[in-house]
C-alpha cells in the first residue's frame, strides 16, 4: 500500500512539473559536474577512492580564480596544491627572463636577465599585427576588407582560428583572432593577402624591427613556430620586446581594446575560443596583451595594465614581458605575483602640489606678517611606494618687499635617499606689502616699550 502511495505521489509531482515548469525545484543555472555512473567492476573502496580523485582533479570549488581553456574559473583542489607549491619558489625560478617597465617614459622598473636573446613564440604576432596596422594606416588595407584563406594558412596546426581553405574573413576578424586566441592561420592569411607571400611579409617585419632599433630582432615567420628543418626561430631580447610593445601601443592603441576581449564566439560556425592571457579577468588592472609557447621559448606573456587617476594619483600604464617559463601554472603564478607587485608599487603622482603649503615665514615688517609658502609648480612623478620622498623647504634669508603673489620667496627640494628628484620656487598666494609708515612707527614704538619692559623685569 505504501509503495503504491509513493508511486502515485511521484507521478503527480512529475505531472505537476510538466504542467507548471515555473515551479521547478531547480534553483541554479550554473553547470554542475555530475559524478559518473558507478563502475560495477570496482569494489566500494575502489569506487570511493576513484570518486575522491575525481573531486580532487575536476570539481572547481576553491575560492581562487585560475585561467582555463574555458575562460576564468574557480580552481580545483589539485590546482590549488600546485599553486601553493609554486608560490614557494622565487620569481627567477618561475620566469626565465622578465622586464616590467613604464609605458609613458619607457623606464625599466623591474627585470631579470633582460638582454639575453630568446625565442619569441607567439609574442611574434605583436610585430605581425604592427605591420598589418601600419598598412591600414597607410591606406593600403581596410579593416573590413575580405581575405580568402589559402591552403598554407588552413593547414597550420597549434593555436588556430580553425579556418578552412577558401573561407573568407575580414582583416579585422583575423587581427582579433591573432591577438585574442593566437591564431597562426589568421596571421599567415593576412601576410599572404598583404604581400603575396609570407616570406615577403616577414621582410617587412624585419625592416620594422630595424626602424625601431631592435638590433637583436630576427624573424623567419609571422606566427612564431620553430622551423625545425632549419633549426631556427623568431627571437629578440625581453628589453626589446618591451620596446616593441610600447611602440605598438603608442602607434596603434586599438590593440588594447582588442586584446581585452575575453573570447571570440561565432555562432554561425559554432566556434568559441577564449583569450589565452592568463591574467585577464583575474588581475583587474590587466587589459592585454599576448601569450606564446614553443619548446624553444617556453611559456611567454606580454602583459599590459592600466590604473586610472584618483586624488593626486595619475593614470599609470605598465608593460610586463615574461619569457621562458617552464609550464603554464608557473607562468600564471610568476606573472601574477610580479604584475600585482608592480601595479601596487609604481604609480604616477603629482608632487609639489601648489595648493598644499610646505613651509611658512614670519616677517617683522611685512603685511601680512605670517605667510604660508607653497611650491610654485607641480611635477608628475612615477613614485615607488617602497621609497619615501622627503621635502626640504628653504625660504630666502632676506626678502625685499613688496612681493607680488607668485614671486619667489625661496626654493623647495624633493629628495629620495638624499638625491634630488625635483626643485621649484617657494611662493605665497597673496601679495606681501610694506607696512604703512604710521603703522610702522607704532610698531617700532611698541617693540621699544616691550624691550624696556623685558629689561625692567630682569
């Protein structure tokens, strides 16, 4: 009887859900990794161990974000164990060569082995896209121009845009494919469309490197794969790759807008691929730019970051070049640590603020007698928060009155570790006048009486 009642209730519940789906008990639309069906050949102990291993390796339940082939997700327990072990290593153990520099000035702020000639892998595509954008700027090409995919491009392996021979894409689509998902086929298709052959286009890349003064740069292709037949590959130094990136952003800032896209999704051909940048969507300030990997180059990343103005802080953009990391997780841990340190440490600040007094003077015969002194001009300075700026205000010993507002009344120096980084005049914000002759006489008499009183009291 009980079984019949349970069965009837189950049927009624199922019927109700079919009629009124809005009352379904499902509360979440998030994908759920369901456990696989039990294996009848395993003992209960073996089945339990297998399930624990699955949870350890597959279930993303950790409160820590990581890059994956399907975009940014929570880490698995296995990934967290890897990350904890890697966090114990030094930056030098995680990243073979790196440079972090200021985009605005070109100053190198942090580095390790920046001048060794190293493989570029797919960071090569920064130069490829640079030349493509130059051609657009010259009027030789348009973003919406159609490009037919050739046999060579369609046959490429590794990171691709999954193009087929005779497919047609726009120049813009292929640029996006190169920057966001590192499409090798997209780069060859653009090269052949612009120059007739990849070799002719590579000549443009090498010429561009010479024009930029990248003396160690050497390009043999547009994608960065190693030519094992010739035992050759694209190369330059980390410092030069920083300079290349800086020039690219200056000349074609559109690359930042493109590289900040999280994915490419094209429903028409059922294509979806996620940005290869491991820091994008995890480090909030990171907005680009390009990854790479070959056996010769290791895992590579060119990262860009931007922090906007607030109070006396000003816009700050950094460029990080990270080359020859042994594996993806080492690259992620190392680049995240270094970029987060640099973003928190270096910031453009306005020092010597004209509205903030740094000293004051008292003048016996000035009107007014007490005057706050301000820096005359401010300076935009890339500050390092590990170093303290000291202020040394030096008013003039003799001041000839009157002094108009803004006239020099001395100097103020700003120093780090005793080294002067900036100097400007000290000024008052109001005119300092000579006193009225009658008031001056009263003042002289008053001082005389005060002196007499002081002598009598003694």
